[in-house]
C-alpha cells in the first residue's frame, strides 16, 4: 500500500468502474475514490461476501464460457477426426 497514513491506496482495480482508484477508507473498508463510480464499496463487498450476486454472476458467466469453449473444441476435434478418416480411406 502507498499513500498517506490517513487514506492509504490499495493495489488493484475497482470491480465496478475498473479504475485503479482504491483506497483504505474509514474502518478499514476498501473503497473506490472515483466520484463517478456507481458502486464505490464493491471491492469491500466482495471481500466480505464472496457469494454476492457480483461473484456468483461472474462465476455463472465463466461456467457458460467454459461450456461453450469445450463444445467448440469438441466440434473442432470431431471435424479433424472426420478429415483424417476421409484422407486415410
């Protein structure tokens, strides 16, 4: 951490606005310093509630992306197998 002793900065990015503007606020809460951030306490919320909708929603999106990637890989693998079979006949 860097910054002044009253409000030291925190490394990383705000999960809401994606800016590197986090600091350690009152009570030790990680807070975004940007006035235009729609949810300046999002980082702190994630630290205190890892099953929040933001985390679970992100995990669901990640799981869907993995399933789609595996399906595409399977399609590609099957296409290559068919091409090899045709070329060896």
